[in-house]
C-alpha cells in the first residue's frame, strides 16, 4: 500500500482505540486559537461596515487555511530531516487528530447513558456539548433526535471529509480542510455578529464539503443495506429530503439516517433563546428510542470501515493499472 493509505488506516485504528486527545496543543485547538484572535481583533476595532467585515472574514479565512496547510507541511518536512520514521509517525498522529468518529461515539453515548438512567438534566447537559441549539427545555424524544442528527451530520465533516482530503492531497490538505470546517463552526453563522464576517468561510465550507457529503451519504446507504435496516426508506428519504437544509450538504447524511431509522429530524429549534425554523427531514414512522443512538453510531462506524476498505481497493487498483 502507498504511504498515505497506510497513514489513513493507522490513524483510523488509533482514533477508534484512543479517541480524541484533549490537550491545549491539539492542532484543531491551535486553529481555534488563531480564529479567536481574529474575532477579538475584529471586535477591538469595532468594525461595523458590512463590506469591511466581509473583507476581514476573507483575510482571516485565507490566513488560517494557508497557515494550517503550510504549517503542517513544514512541520512534516522538519520531522523528515530528523528521521523519515519521525515524519511518518507525525503524519499518522496528525491524521488521527482530525478524525472524529470516536469523539462522536463517546459524546453521543454519554447522552444515551443519561437517558437510560432517566437523568434528564444530565442528558440535556451532555447534549449541549455536541449541538448548538438550546437544550435546557428538551424532553427525551427531542434529545434522542438531536443526538442522532448530530452524529449523522458530523459523520461527513468529522470523518469522511478529512479522510477524503488526506487521501487526495496528504495530511497538510486534510489539516487545511479541518481549518475551513473549524472556521465555519466558529464564525459561519447568520446573525448580527457573524453575518458578514463569516460569510466567506461558510460558503467555502459548503464548497469543500460538496463531494464528501455525497460520498458519506452513499456510504451510509451501503451499510444500511449490509445491516438490513430499512434500505428502501433510507434511499427514498435521502432522495426526497437531501436538500432540506440551509446548507447544501448537511441534509445528505441526515436524510439517510432519518429514513433508515424511521425518524423525523431537523425542524424548528431554539438557538440563544430565539426560535429558528428549519425544514423537517424524514417521517415519524416510529417513536424515538435510545436504541436509535446505538444504531446511528453503528452505521457511522461501519461506513467508516467501508470508506477505508474502498480507499485501499482504489489504491490497489490504481497501482495495478500503472504497473
């Protein structure tokens, strides 16, 4: 296998065993520090004009993304000068840092265990760690749906998209993607503060996630077939509701999971005390159950394994053709 495929395989294994390390030197946290610094400067200069705010957002986005790419590239080259195996290990670890399958599973299962213990307050608290909506008034059915929704949505940008960009452009491109995604999660909001500052980052995130989101959806459809969940319903809801979101990408994976599980996801929710209207994705065929959280995690992990297998097969096929 090519080195980059080996790196991906080892990084996925490492993530599944160790999960996301929580420390101040995590590269995604470092990216977050840089974005926070740009936001603070924007506030310090009290920028109000939309056009100036937009330009500031463009400069911030370009600076963060290029720094993530070149910083990663130079760091790997520095390690290579020490020892090639140091660079190889560094690439594995950096790739591992940008995959979030274990983190999604751990955080969602915290919600599951709180529900199973009939601890509504803790279920709401744990859910608030992984969603942006207000959770303090949600009841169990809404908590279950929100957990399923966030695992389904983040499967694409937290797992498949990083693997996609690492495969086509190496770890530096994967880290640049993670920078785009982090920018969108921090400033890509349509509100008074970020409407213009985050507009460029939000649109860039839509563009870079376009292909990975659709790959993610079809990976999920494939594992729905393998696990004998409701394939017909999964594909029907995917085809009907895949654009039922303000983002052209978020509903792709949500629609598959909504159909496979017989749930209705999305809909109106409160954010910072204000109701935000969103279209529903899927149909309420069955009442939300804690087991749906387990099922969506199983689908996510199986789809991740399938993605790695396909990467290996593509690489073997490519090498066979050019032998």
